[in-house]
């Protein structure tokens, strides 16, 4: 039987086809697997695809060739703990006390009454894992950690089915790995104890035993000595469980690759938080001397190798096209961060911050504007670049939306769904970005407003970092002055007032997500 209205029928069939296509597109918009590779202290200019010439990063550059490279992507903060807190919780760290750089014996700082990025993805059926640097605290507040028993709460309670982590950083004790709530390789006959106030008698000390160190310290990092390197904090016991710095990248990478192999048959989320390129920079012998820039440059090469191993694992198991890979860093670069590792002397013309001012510990752009690459074959156009503004605080809402899960009213309060920008479907991301290091700064469009900091130090002599602290408000036009060289606040009083008022309002408002 012929249709009575052929044109209407044709339009109906077209609409049906379009609707079907839309449904298929919606299905394809959910990545089967998600892998976040999170570097530590990797600067905007530290890799080839962002302009580095003196260090080769072929695997990071490959991601950029096969995916989307962002030029205006931000960590929330100029240091590690707060950026990691924001990434997993979807909440600005400055809203919550105790989210500064944590000691190695700190209690867990994530609110377990709210959903997190991993718990949201678990609701969508993903198996979740974290491998590498944690630095968000372990155990309950007010209760000292007993490292010789199962350690809880921690990554499992935050939403990770599997974890193989270091508690804090490589320069802080305890220098051991924790897997599924237990210290790896701990001998019960040699119990582990940690103290951040006083040394343990008979243990090596970075001050009194300085002559024995294989890597000397420049500032701090002179308490406990492990593997010939001074650390922050003291501890005793647990000798069989101590890590070897030179093997750390291999160890973390093996567990990341093993997680992929183990979970390949079902959807998974892997948060691979490398220690590279944080201090102490003690790369494996096969990477030492690769750059001529000392251990910092060699650690970048080692990080790039880690990226390559993860990509190779995805290829081996036929998961490349099914996996969204996102690479970024927790904050900007620092050259001398406490050790005499020749990073300053051998830096040469390498520019870790690229064209930007500042670095780690700073509210200038280099403190939080970081490398950021997304690859998802078939969904993200390869070899593309975007100026869309995005922030790591948006991961919770964005990936939850991709997975078809809606955060609760009190979950991820500062996280926005920027999925269209993340996949290169829209040139627009956020309208504004808040940058944090001590105090706050606001980027809105190409304008950057930096809150006055009357008490702050303008220049951190230890790390040779410009912090952006000033008793006067600062305003920069990033379109014409990306290096923030000329403060134009005096000539733009109305804009300074408007942006200052907006930032103050955002600080008071605990919810910025619609």
C-alpha cells in the first residue's frame, strides 16, 4: 500500500533515521573505558607538543597528534593536594579546610558523604582503580594511622575498587607502597612508625648524616633518610617495605598496565597518577643522562615512557578505540623544589612554563595552566587544538554525564559538564576559571584578575617562583599579554571592581553548577 502523503512519509522516515542516528550517537558518546594520566609538576612547556625542544616526549606528542590539545586548560590549584581534591570531588579545595599540601600521616580529606568521580562512575558500571600518587590523606580524622594494620578510610571508601598508591609524595615519609589498604611487603617483626615532629633515635638524619646522601638537599628535605635521599618527616621500621626511588616509575606503571589487563573485559576507569616529575627526581638508570638537563629532564623522558606503556597496553588488548585517554598535570612546574639535582644549572634555554609567568605555588598562569590532551578515536578529531577553557574540577560532572549518571544535589558542587568542549564538539568551555594558590584569581574571557594578598610573599626565594602576591589588585589582558607582564588595573578600575565582586560572590556561593 502506497502512503497517502509521500512527502510526509519521507519526512517521517528521515526523522526516524535522524532519531535512530541520534540514539546511536548518544550510545557512542559513552566511553567504554576512561584513563586519566596525571603527571606531577609537569609544566605547560615541558613536553614537545607544547613547545619543548630540549626534551623528547614522543608518546605525549603522539597523544596530541591523535587527539585534541587544549591551550587554556587548568588545574584548580598551584599545588598537588588541592588539585587532586578538586579533580576527585568536584569541589574547589579552598571551600574546605585542611586541603593544603598534606603531610604523609594526614587523615583523609575527602568527604565520604558526597559522591566522587569514581563513585559516580561505579554507579554507571565501571570498575575503578587508582595507581600512583595519592596525597589526599588516609585514615580517620583524629586517629593516628597504624601502618601495620589495614588502613581505612582511603581510596576504597572514596570509590576505587583497586588501589596501589604512595600515601603522599616521594619526598615525604613513609616511603612505602599501599595496596588494598595494606603496606606492601611489610614484615610484622619490623613494625613501621611515623612521626612528623621528632626523629627516632638511631635512624639516619638528613642534617647529621648529610655527608652520606647520594642527593643533597637545598632546602628542607633533611629529616629521615631513605635510599640515600633526605625526606620530610621521620620514620622507623618497615625496612623490607621501603621503595627504591629508581624503580618507582616501573612499579607504578606495571600496576597500571596490570589493571588494564585484568579489567579489559568490562568497562573500567583508571586514574594513573604518576610520581614523575616530582622531587626527588631519581629516574631509573636507563633514563639517566638522556636529556643533558639533569634528573628533571630525564624524569620527563621517564614520564613519557610511562605514557607509552599505558598506550601500548590499550593497543595490546584491543581497547584503543574504546578508551578515552586524558593527560594532564596537577600544577605548573618548579625547578628547584628542595634538592640539589642540577635542575637549575642544566636548564639551559628550556622553558618549563612555556610563555607564561610563575609556576608551582603561583597564581600567575604557569601555576595552574597545564598540559591537557584528550584522545578518543572516532569521537575526538585527531591533530586538533582548542582554546576552550576547562578546569579539572569539571571532571566529576563531565564524566558522569558521559556515563549517563547525574550527581546528587550536594555532589560535585563546583563541577560543570564541559563534555562538548572536552570532545572538541564546541569551541566554548567555561565562561570563567578560578585559579588558586593561597588566595584566588579569576580568568573571565581573556581578562585575568588577581586578588590582592597584603600578607603574601611576592617571590619565593627557595623555589625562585613569582607567587603573584601583591597588596594591590592585578589585572591582565591575556589576549595581548599572555605572560602577565603589564598590570592594567589602574586603567580599568570598573573591570577590576566587577571581577573582584564576581570572585567574592563565587567564594560565598557553595554551588556554581546549575
